[in-house]
C-alpha cells in the first residue's frame, strides 16, 4: 500500500509502527453549528480509509477530537471563541451549545454510515494535560509568557517551522490566518494559552492565570495521550494545513522529542456549483437540509466517486444521478438477497479480477474513483446474473458486495430495494396509490393523468415489476 504523505509531497509505502496495527488521529469538528457538506466529505473520506484497513485485517485505533473550546473566530489568536459566540446567539450556555452540536454531528454521521471513532475526546476533558504540555514547551525554551497572561510559541526559535506547509517564516505574516496580538514578540508566533476576562464561562486556572488553551495544542496533547509519541497517520482537511497542522507539528516535536506521525494525510475541500462553500456566500448546505432531497447513501455514493485529495463539487445534477444510481444498485441487491442468503468463496474469474482491481486501486492511495468503477462492474454482472439464476455465482457476487460495497465503501442496502429520500407528503402518496391502482386496472389514461399531476407537484414515480417508488425531482 502507498499513501500520499503531505510531509514529502509524494506517495510512500505504508509500513505500520506496530505490525498488524494502525494508529490514526483525525481532526474532529468544532461543535458550534450544524454538520454540513464539508463534514460529509471529510469524514466519509477517512471512514473509507479506516474501513479499508479493517478489510485488510489491521487492528485500527481511530482517535478523533471534539473541539469544544479554544477555536477562535477567524482561526487566529485574537477574537471570540466560536462556541461562545454561538452561545450568545442562541442564548444558551457554551457547554449546551457544544453538546447540542456534538450530538447532531454524530447523528448525521450515523446516517452516512460513518463508523464511530475508537476514541472520541472532548478538548475540555483534557485541560490539565494541555497545561502540562505548555509547561514543557516553556521549560524547553520554545515559548514565552506575556504580561497579559498569554503564552505564545516562539516560532523563530523552532528552525523546522514550515516543514509541513512548505512556508518560510517570511511568508508567515499577519493576515494569513494568524492575527497579530499586541503582546506577541513576533507576528508569526501562535497561542498555546489565552487569558480571558472574568465573565468568560469556559476558563480554567493555570500557572499563568485564568484562561483557556489555544486551538492547536489540543491535537498535540490528545494524539500523544491516546496513540503515543509515535503513530502512523494524522488526517485532516487541507484548509487546516496552515496554521493548525503546522503549529501542531512544531508543538509535538518539542513535547514528544520527535514528529509523532509517519504520514500526514489531507483531504480536499467542497465547492457548491463550482464555488467554495461558505456561510457568507449563501451556499452553505447543512446535512439535515441535504437529506431532505437526497438519501445519505446517495451522498456517500457521490463522494466515493472522487479521490479524497480532489475537491468535490456538489450540484443537483450530480446528486440526482447518484441517487438514481444508488437506488438502482439497492434494488438489484435486494433482488439478489431475496434469492440467496449465503456467501461463497470468490473463485469465478471475472469476480476475482474485480476484487484484485478494487484492492489495487485502494492500495494506490485509496483511489476510490477506480475502486468505484470496479464496484459498478460488479453490479452490472449482478444484473446479468439475476437473469441466469446461477445460485453459486450469485452467492459469490453476494460475498463481494458485502466485502467491497458494505465493508469498504460503507453502503447500507435496504431489503425493500428502495432508498427513501424524505417524508413524502400524504397527498402525493394518495395520488401515487391511485395511479398504481389505475395501472393495475389497465386504465392507462387515468394512470397517465395522475402521473402528470404528480410530476407537476415536483415528484416522479419509478415503477418496478411489483411496486413503485416516489422520488422528489
């Protein structure tokens, strides 16, 4: 297996720190708002990585943090905490906000069939550990305390700064996501601990006064605590490459005595109709809103068609096609499992080729677009084989669908062969049933008029041999 390593900007052979085991840390969400498309892409990408390691037989320890304090608006060192700001908007306690959106995050990840991490850790649960890490960095001469009670990492003393992002210190200037506080020695220095005023609810005592940890220190501390000083993979979004991950590596090098992760994997971003997604642009799409139009499995099917290092452009045309493709796949799998309920060893030449090609694609930096092409070949073989009713071959196909489609690609196939998109209004259901009754009675004129009426209301009917499905256009 080869994985693209951001440190070296090339694919490298994966050799685990401990044979047969994988330790992976992925930056989790900052829980101050609804889970959105960006979360869907990021966590489906890494979920597929983790699923494939498990498919290969590795024991996986997957750690993901929950940022519930310290992430400031603008991602810099000055300004308001994102969670506290949202708390004021909703007139709730910051802890209520964090818990509310953490629950919603996991609920929506469950719908996408994203596996829960082995360990999910809230930043606020490890403040003591973070304070101890900051002390170590100060004691080793790489950080300083200001008169305001802030602690900053002295970037100019750490000569390897920029090793991950390929930035020089001269390029690390104010305005490039690191705001300049007036008590910093250098503009590029970043906060390890921030003092807060007495009215701030989320604050803790420290040797430097009341305050809260900086955003970057939590990942350094949590990855070390649960995966040790040396682990296999750190994952996260390309938008966090700088400053977050760069700062994290600098801290970790000082605290651990080495760069802890062998590989740093970055997944790319989301655009909507060709434009970067953002609240200020008015194209910000939450997952609950998206699931009103498309099933979670259709969203997963769509994302799997793109490589994790490529951007994904969400548009209705592509998602509608993905919905239809997944629904058709789902229908065929339901027919298969109505015929066979057993699995057999893969010996058929065509199926062995699909399995090998699928694994080759995944071994090449988790190339899901090519793996998906092989899975689609498998579904086409299924479609043909359903006509022949060769039980042994169907059992082999069933095995491969389970392993490739469910275990690795993460799909959930329903027994009904339908993939519900949303709650269909009662009047549409009534019209659809009347149309079906007319069709059974061979009253084609009435059936056609009812179909047109349904379509005029924004829905369409997909007929199968013995049933029908209502789909929102």
